[in-house]
């Protein structure tokens, strides 16, 4: 059984940084981060394959970096130059089948961690 445990959210001022982590147990899979703001659909933010290739939504390119430590089966998400519009509940996910930008393609989810960016 795959379990994902996310951590690292918080409150930060615009321009600040946060680092999220997601520890996985039960297997090694491509992993990703999604976010969901109140009243909006869950949206793709970034993903990383097991061998390292990464993918990002356009609005976070150059600001956010996804990486992984396969020895610890953990994915990290460094978020720099945060903006108020980045405020959302962030979810890590694992094991996509199909279009990885579609949240419905992912099999496993973490519990979500809140990121709030004040202006």
C-alpha cells in the first residue's frame, strides 16, 4: 500500500520561500505536486519522473523546483519568489496513468499542506 506524507507548508510574505516535502512508502513512482485554491479545481504544478525529468506549469517555471531523493523515497518542492496567487492547499501525488497534468490520472495522494502567501 502506498502512503504519501506531505509537510512543510506555512505562511510567508510575498517574495519569500518555502520548501515542501513528500515522503513515500510502498514503492517508487513518478511523483507530482498539485494545488487547490478555494472554489477552484485542483491544478497541476510540477512532476518528476523516477529517473529525474521534471515538468512544470508555466506560471511557476523559474521559481519552483521539484527534486527527489530516491534513497529516502522523498520528493522535495522548493518554492521561491512566492506570490499571493500561489496561496493554496498543496498536495503531493504518485503513480500517474495517462495525462500527468490531469489530477484524475494520479493514483495516490498525500493529505495536503497549506501554503499562504501574504501581500
